[in-house]
């Protein structure tokens, strides 16, 4: 291991990959890192472009040729480093082969997948082998779902009692100022493609979960019920819908792990996304309905992938969002937690309270450029944390969700250090 690089960024010439290279200049400062992908010329161009952006000569950064369709090249790459930072999605098509090569090479692996089928099937297939080899495999290490998963951990650490439930309310927007980039796309095509195939195969999840968790968790009371399909939240003063991303499934995996591992009462969670007006929420429902229907049929998927700009209402572009637009985009995730004060703590985690929750806490996680700034900083920060604090992580290895892996580390502190990091703050404690 001594002669290995600390980190290799795989998929470095992709949209997320190239901004991960840019953020690596600061987040991985003092470490030995390289990049990998299929095309040397494209990777050299990324080093030149991102080096100029970071005002740093990256011409000496090692380059490795690796292709997901060539398992030998993946093994060669994974043997050259301590941890692979994998930005090459959609992960349901490309991720498993990289994970398998990492485990066989005793190399840790982190990625930014927001695809529950991929994440949970990898846990089902490879968790035991990863533990045996002392390898950590952690997905959802970007905007999906670090703010939500680590946000719940932040809530629990500051609650001074027992948390029963957390509701999250996500808001995104574009700060005023600059040019007229407000109408440009907010997502690149790879993210859209992952969403199309993820929804198309969402029915796979039930079978995966039945195998992954053959024993159901005991039910805890009071049960956190979902709110109506559309409602105005008094917590954030927005019109809210259920959040369709992976946040809830990732948080539930972490909470299940912490219950099994530490006998901690699992936090119930519901996730919502807020919009400024009823009209905006209605437009989202309209486009989401079209997307959901079309993704279930082969012809529909073909059209979604052929005409992403039109069928996403301008949200998606094959070229990705402009840098100006990215730098002005912000996110704000508000957490409403309820539970019981420390004095009411029960003897066993499986015991039930007879009185309703009497304590609440509001916290917020915020950041800029969530898709390609905060995501890349979070991804690299998880790699850095594994390198520096693996002794604080569970079981010497395994396939884990972020909070399950990093709840006892200083990852939140690391995230708060960087320009494109995330800020965790307490709003109200009652």
C-alpha cells in the first residue's frame, strides 16, 4: 500500500469528474492523487482546463487508462491507489464492475450515486466480501445524500435527547446578479439518464430489500405519517411536494445499520421539496407525471433520452449547466426534528414511549452549487475521511450509506472548511 497513490478520480473527463478534479486541488492538498478514464487526450484537456481555473499546474498529475468494459484495466487502476473516487455513472450500468475491482484490490470506493437499486444491490452482493477484505464502499456521497444523511446525524448530536422523527424541506434557487443565465439548464445529461433508468426499474427495489433486510424493524411510535401530496409548509413557507430523490432511502439504510450495530432507536424520516408558488409546484407535478409515465416504456425512455431539454422543461442539457449558473445556485435543507428530552430516555432502544414527543429541534444545511460544487467537495471529503479516520469507522469495512460510515468521524467539520462545502447550523431548540 505504501507505494500507492492516495486517490484516483475515475471518470475524470465527464462533467462531474472534471469539477471533482478542480475541487481536488484544495480538498486533497498534500495528498498524492491521479485521474483515470478511457481517453488520455480528454483527460489531459481536463487537467489543463481545471488547472487554469484553479491557477495551478496539473500537468504532472498521473493519468491512468481504465474502461468499465475492460475488467483487467479496472484491476490495474484499483491496484494503483488506496481509494477510488468514482464519478462514472449511470452506476446501474457502470458502477458494480468498479466496486468489484476495488474490493479485489483492497481499495476503498466512494461515489455520488443517487440510485437506490444500485446502492442496495451492491450492499446485498458485496458487503460481506468488503468486510473480509477491509474495504469501505460508500455511495450517495454527493448532494444525494450527504446533506440529508449527515444532517440527521447532526440533529441527533445536538438534540440532547431521543429523536423520534425528522422531516426535511429542500429549497433550491439562483441568487440574483450576474448575467441572464437563470434560464439555462440545471442538470447534465448523465444525471438525467440515471434518473430515467432508476425510475424505470424502481420495482426491483422490493425484491432487493426483502433479501437485504429479511427481518423488518420493530415499529416505533408515534409513527411519522407522510404529509399530503401538495401542502404549504409553515416550517419554510413554501408549497411542498414529496422529494423524489434517494434521501429517504439512504437515511433509512443508515438508521437501520445504526440500530443493528449500536442498538440506537432509528429515526423516522420523510423528505419534501419546496417551491415558491402553487403554480410552480403544479408545473413540477405535470412534468414529473410525464417523466414517470414515459420512463416505464422503452419508447418513452428513448424519447426522454433523445429530447431531454424539451421533456424536462429546460432543466437538463447535454452540455450541462453553465459555470455562471452553477456558481449562483444555492440549496437550503431545513430539518424539523421531534422527540423526547434526555431525562425521558428509555432503558432499551426497542422500548416504546407512552407519551407523545415533547421536544423539537430545527437545523439547516446550506451550500452553493449543489450539483457540481458541493457534490464534488463532499465526495472528496468522504475519501479524505476514510484515509484519515478509518479507525473511527465501523467493522473495518463494508458497503455502507454515508451516515453509517461517517457518524463518528469529523466529516461535517471537513465539509464546513471549503468554499463549495456545506454549513450545518441550529435554528431553534425547544
